[in-house]
C-alpha cells in the first residue's frame, strides 16, 4: 500500500480516522510530498478540513511548508474560501504574510472573493497593504478585490490600511533612506503610526533606513516619534546593527542611549 498517497487522500477527503491511523503507524508521513510538492497539510487546507489540519499540526506538520510555487497551506485555504481552516492554521503559527514566488500573500488570494477569510486573515495579522508586483507597479489585496469586483472586501481592506496607507508607507521609507527631513515631518504628523511601518522586501522600519544611510537628523525625528530601536528586519538586524555595519558611529551612539 502506498501510505503517502493514502494519507494525502485522507487529508483531502477529511477522513480524520484514517489520517490518525496512518500517522500512528508512520509519524514521518506528516511531512510527505506528492506532485507539486504538496504536503498533507496543503491538501487538508484546500479542502477546508479544520479537524484534519489540527491533527496534522499536533503531529508537528510544518505549518508554513511551501509547495512548488512557494505557496503555504494558508495560501491554499485563502484561495478556496476556507475561513475555519485559515483560523486553525493561524492558531498553529502560520505566517499571515507569507509570500509565494509571485509575491502574493494569503490575503491577495482571499481578497478575490471571500469576506470571511479576509476578516480571519486581518485578525491574524495579515497586512492589507502587502505589495506584490514590485515598487513601480504595486498590487495590494485591495487591488485584487477591486479587480474581482468585490466592493465589500475592498472597503474592508481600505479601512485596514489599503492602497493609500501602502503608498504612505513606501514614501516614509524612502524619505528616511534619503534623509528628506521635511517629508518625514509631514508624514509622521499625518499618521504617527507610520514610524512602525515595514517595507515589503526587507521588513525594515524607517529607522532602519535612516540608520543604514547615515541620516542622523531623520533618526532623531523618528526616535522622538517613538520609533522602536529594537525592531528587527528580515535578516534579524536592528537599526543599531545597520548603523554599525555601515560605519555610522554618530547614529550608533544615538541608538545606544
């Protein structure tokens, strides 16, 4: 008997008893792969079987395992309108902002048609201003909702910081990077929360960018607005790490205070 195929079929069918029996006999099946690098967790998520998902996670299934296109189980649940499955995955530690090879997050997929999944993802930390398509042609979940004609979803995403907030976030990061003090002052006055915003690619805050490029006045302004000196980017670096790496001793000293 092909036990890998049997487990994947059980996960897809929602046959919890069969899945438990197979995993009891061979715990390593939980991480097995089939075509397109799909795991049993992907299968259960796409089909919306929350109980099977919970059982797989309890047996240490990798919650953010990637398929051949970089998609996680949460991407699959989002794309197929499986709100309960998405909730279980998020409770199990799934990354609400994981990106596939096209730069799409689960929210990009959910925004094309399912309000319930969108609400679940937003509650789980999904970013309404997540951007794919590169800096010159950004495509956010709001754009996906608009493209699909889902006005209610688009409105919800706008309320949670859709395209306008995305544009502001990009602007404040570039202002910090280039030391445009006047622009920084305007942006933080309009929305003080932008000091904690993260860029899409490196997950850096404006303070990271100011520190990285040696703009002390910009760093001082951001600190005065409550910027987090301990924030870590995608590589695990803090603003102090970036200042030291780039040889900006004055900013490093500022950040140590």
